[in-house]
C-alpha cells in the first residue's frame, strides 16, 4: 500500500478511473454483441438503426481513452462491413 499522501491520492484516482473505464468497456462490448445478434437473426432494419448509436458509443470510449484511435476505427469499419455484407445478400 502507498505511504505518501500523493501516492494515496493516485491510488484513489486510479480506482475511480478503473471503474469508469470498465463501465465504458462493458457498454460498448454489450452493444457490439447485441448488434451482431441482430445481424445473425436477420433483423436488418433494427441493425441499421442501431449502427449510428454503436459508432457513437465506440467514439465516446475512444475519446475517453478506453481504447486507441485505430482500434475504434477498426471496430467501426468491421461492423459496417459486416452489415453491408448482409445487406448485399438480402
């Protein structure tokens, strides 16, 4: 455990930030799972409407530093490609 006053404060801050990051990560992962489920169940219209909200959630996680910029871009790109692939088959 930390002994200095500043180290104790950093430990408190890190604990708060870890919880905040975990919450954001959980949110975007849950939304990705539900989006993929919609695609697998052929609920294309619902998937189309949820994609912009999913992009917004991923962007928010990237802005807050939960994920790197390129990772966020890759997620968004792959999810859009996945939806477009299903749309072209329908």
